[in-house]
C-alpha cells in the first residue's frame, strides 16, 4: 500500500530532483521557498521555534510549517505555512496563520494572509515578493485570528447544529474525508484536549475539525484550512462581532421553523422527519404517564359491598386534539391531571370504613399474661387458668364495641337537608334541593 503522506526533513525536500517541464512552466523549488522564507522571517524579527515538513510519496508535493516565537496571545501562536508541487497538481501557496499551543492545531483565515501563484513566467520572483508581503503584515493577520478565536469561544452550539455543520463540511464543501469525519465525531464525544472553553462552544468544534485535518494531504491542507475558516466566518457572521462586546448572544434560528429554506407550502423530508420524532416522543411520554398514574379508588358501602373505580384524568384526550405543532403545545397537553372531587356518598363511606377499621383495631387487643408464664404442677393448673380467665374478662370489659350510627340532626342551611333514619336499611338517604 503506497504511502500517501509522510513527515520528512528539510534535507529530504531539498534533495528532490527538479522536474523537466516545458519552457512555459516555471519551476519553484522547495529549497528556493525554504531559503527565502527563513531569510524574510529573520529580517522581520521572527524567531522560528520549530519547523515541520510533509510530502507525498515521491516528494513532488510538499508542505512547510514554521512555528514562530510570537507571545501575543496565551492560547494561540503565529505560524507561516507554504505548499508547493513539482507535478502541476497544485500551485504554490503561502499564508500567515496561527496554531493552538495545547494541540498544535492550525488556524488559517479565509482570504486574509494567503496567496497562490501558478508556475508561469515570473512566478519565482512574485513568490519572493508575496512571502515578503505576508510576513510584513503578519500582525494584522494574526490579530484577526485571535479576534475570531475569542468570539468562537463565546458562541455555544447544540449537538444537532454540530452534526449539521459536520455534514456540510463533508458533503457540500468536501473538506473532510470519511476518516476525518470519524475523528471529529470521536473528539466531540471525548475531546483529547481542553481548549479552555465550553465543550459545546464553536471554538471547541472548530478545533475538533482542525485536529482531524492534521491527516490532510499536503496538497489539500492549506485550502481545507481556509475553507473551514471561511465557512465558520460566514455561518456565524464573525466579522460583525467585536471582542469588546460584553455579552454576545447568538440567535441561531431553528431550521425546522423555516422549513429548512423551502417554501412553507412545500413538503420537506427533514421537516416531516422532525415532526414524526416529536409525535413519537409525545406518544411515549403519554404511555409512560398513563402507566405511572393508573390509580384505582376502592370503597365499601355499609352493606359490605366493595367498589373499584379507576381515576380518570385528561391524559387520554391529549392525542385527540390533533397533531402537535410546537414545544409549547406539547407542554400544555402534558399538564397536570384534572382534580377529582369525591362525592358526598364517598366521603360518608370513607368515614364508615375508618370506623370499622377502628373497631377491628380494638378487637385485636391482647392480654398481658407474662406474669403467669412458668412451670406448674397438676394441682396448680386450675388456679393459673382461673387467673387467665380473670384477665380475659377484664380485657373484654374494657373494650367498648359500639355500632356506628351517623346522624345529622342540624340542617346545614335552608337548601340542604340530610336525614339518616336508624330504622331503614344501611343505605344513604336524603334530599338535595338546588
């Protein structure tokens, strides 16, 4: 299996034979770029702390990154990067960028601080001029990177929004490969680094992507970095935010509310899927609620008949009101159950039950015969039994078993009269006049 990319040394790149193309093709050698870059960085007072080089299998496509000693921000440093080729697959590119100290992830802004030139005519002369221009304006480009970083740390995005952006970067802009997509997902679930921000911040997501882009081909790495930053800048309008703003609130519009950009009267599969998910969640919530609140009332009338009645609330009517159109409607339909007020008969029956239970409790009283426990002779047993019987007689005399006979002798008012006749059967009677 051929090696697509490999880290390499400066000596390896300078040893790659130059191509033999037509006269119209101006060769810009890797060595030429390295020498002029190091020269201009030194002239402008930048110290190179680290050099990093990558190349494809035969070295015809190469990339150089220089990490500079530029302590202007505690989280991000300055870098200068270039890409070059001998096989006409790409033009020369260079850019001032940044790198995150904790992970060495790259940051290259959109159109600022970058330049590309085809290998034609005086391309070699223009390459040197552009390297000088980029390094001369390094402060401007770097300040923009720091400003964007600070803004992205203040913006929080949901997991759904991150998934949507991940799909755009893969399917629409083709910045990420399937392998890189998998790396980003792993970083979202379990980040390898602490980026000194909220886990769901835009800055964290940005670094998950740039972390995965370390695996990019030297031919694509710089372009992918610039496309990523351009997409984030446009998607969240970073250019209109300022670091001096105390509170930055991003109003991310729910795409479902806008029918994902489609006309309101046009069916959209994404909208229908999301509505179906809401309906499914509602059905599940109703089933769980009904299961948890499936209570039953038990009561017994004076004749000893037991009755069982289920508690009815308004849950069963939720779905009969039509489809759910919003989160607020969802909450309204899952309100508290209706208040169930017992009838007068139920209140009286409850009192009778309580009285019966009290009688049972009295009947269950026991005697204390602990003082009679022991070993006796046959002659002593009659005396012991007589003492036990005395205790039983005393206990029975102390228990007053009275039949509960509720009466209401006083009329509550002129409109309500209650009459309980002792000679009638054990049923409730009375007349109500409204």
